[in-house]
């Protein structure tokens, strides 16, 4: 066989063994290879779509060097013995084994290509695994109107007040935020969203399982971030219903925290309750305060101590009860932090559990599917050397 013909045979044979080795991973995972992610650390600086071509190029170069050294270049390293005449050797028998002398080099080169690809650690993203969890889809609607600056634990007018006590008391908003943060931290399997409202309603977060992000957003809520010169209860409930409209959960709820009467907005509270009813959303209302006069901070005195004045903020418990009744929810009244916490937990006790699918993306390593045929080719090379193309010396 001429050197040119032998070179073509070596190249084609190596490609044939590479294709044969790739049949196993293709048959085992098929389409998974089309979306596989190559995560080899040494190529992390490359774009993901460029990692496979680079790995393939490295494998081809290394394989070409190895195959050349073990086949075409091996003749120059073969030991030679000078004899007087070669006629007896030329007349000797010749078998098919002499034509297979390059097969071990081809097998090793093909194995090297597969091993380099395996070092790229291909991974498949499994998006078909669904983790079933029990939970509720809900939206907490928080009032940010000006009346939320009142103290939550304000004493009644006929009770004596300590001059130092008011400085340690929290506003209604601060108390509500603490209760909401505790509530969010306890609800591991519930998707919770938040809507804030004053004169208008705004979405702070859609229903999510990311409780860390939700807690961060809630903790940053302060009076003055939105226009607090009004209480748009209808707009707030309507906005929350819109966020739950496409929810697939069987139980959907809105928890409305407010301390005032509806006096702003473009959607009537009763119509918003009707929208919630049509979407199967239960509205649970929590009235903060009972309508009595409350303490509100009014600057500080000469000694830097906060001054408080008594103000009155009207409430409409009948409206809140009507909203809750229309949607199948309940109405609560909380005058202090403990009452607010009890109201929030009582709401959850009344909600039945539902199951929703929280899609979990898991990674499957595919490198073993490439490594196995590579090891098989190395083992086959050893058998060929041992049984077919043994050399002497």
C-alpha cells in the first residue's frame, strides 16, 4: 500500500471509530446534546456557544498528533536488522494482520477525542422535573396613606401616659411592616406578592417564592414614597386581583391592611370585590385601629424629645366587612401589634391548602456517556495489540 493510500485509510479509520464511539451517547440522550452546556472551568472565559468548537478543535489536534506518531511516523522508529538477502522473507507468508497494524493508533486517537470532550463536562438542564409543594397564592395589600403615621399602640384619652413611653412606640406602618416580614418568613411554601397604595395603587412585587427579595422590598417601604393624600382601596384590591388572575393555584387570597376609609381611586371598592369574586379570589381585610383618636408625632421639643398630638382618622368597618363577605373572606380589627399578628395567622387558618408546581431546574452530567466509549476504545486497542498485531522484537 502506498503512503498516500495508507494516510487516507488512517484518517478515515480514525473518523469511523470516533463516530462509532459517539453513537452510544447519542442513542442514550439524543436531543439532550442539542441543549447541553459545556462547563469546563479552563474555558469559562469563552462564550458558551464557543466552548464545544474549541474542545473539539483541541481534541482533533491532539488526536492527529497521537495517530501520526503511532502509525505513519512509527516506521521510522521501528528497529532494523541488516541481512545478506531478503528473498526468504519476501517469499514468506503474508496475512491480513499486516493490514491492521495502524488500527491501535486509530483507536487511541478516537478515544482521545472522546476523552477531551468528556473533560468539557457537558451538562443537561432538566426542566421536566416538577416539585409539588403545598401553598397558597396571595397578595398582601399595604396602606401607605398618611394615616399610617399614627402610633399603633396609642392609649385612649382617659389613660395616663408616661412621658418616655411615646418615644419607644412604633407607627402603624412600622408595626405592619414587622408583622408582614415575620409573616413572609414563616410562609415557606406560599407564593406571596405585595401591593402598596395611597392615592393610587402600585405593585411592589408579584407573587413569588423569593422571600429574601420580598423582605428587602417590604423593609424599604416608607411614608412619602407614594402620594399618601388618599386611600384608594378599590384600586388596591383591583390591582391585586389583576396579579392573581393568571394564577393556577386553587386557593388565591388578598390580605388588605388599611386604617382608613376609601376616598380616592378610579375603581369602587364594591366593584373591586366583585372582580375578586369572579376570579375566585378571597379578600381578607384587617382594619388597623378602631377609629378612636390616636397619637401622631408632631416634631420634637426643645430637648429633642418627640411631641405628639391627638388626631382622628375615620374608618369604615362596614365597607371592609362587605368586601370580605362578597369574596368569601373574613374581616378583622387589630388595635395593637399582637392583634395584627393574630389576625394574619387567623387568615391562614381559614385558607385551605393547595398544590402548585414549583418547577425545579436540575443539572444532569453527561460526561460519563462520553467517557465510557473512550475507555472502551482503549480496551479494544489493548486487545488488538495483544491478539492481532503483536510485534517482534
